C-alpha cells in the first residue's frame, strides 16, 4: 500500500471522527460531552496533523500541499467552532 493511500485512509478516519462527534452532540447520549470532545480532538489531530505531515514530508515546488494544509487547518477550526455552537446551543 502506497504512502498516499495510507494517508488518505487516515484522513478519512479523521472525517469519520468529526461526523461521529457531530452525531454525539446532536443526540446527546450519557457522557456526550466527554465522548464528543475526544472525537473532536481525534479529528483535529488526525486531519490537520496528517495534512501538515504530508506538506512537510512531501513538499512540492508550487507549494500546493502547504496551501492544502493551511486550508485544512482553517476548515478544521471552522468545524470545531460549529461543533461548539451545536454543543452549547443545540437541542436540549
């Protein structure tokens, strides 16, 4: 399995963690805040960390991977903010 495929699988798992954190915030099972926070931290660590790891390990002349890492960081911060809004103001 190539490094590219492995990285894409890891990034996909980060996205699945974000969707699971969102589902936990909306459904609010017992311990939802703790579970959601752990899933959200996993999302940020895997998604943003994976993108920056790829940008540092496999740089290109055009800077495309670095721009993708910056965009991914911005989207992750926006996703965390929306999750926090949902957790604080969402269904009760």
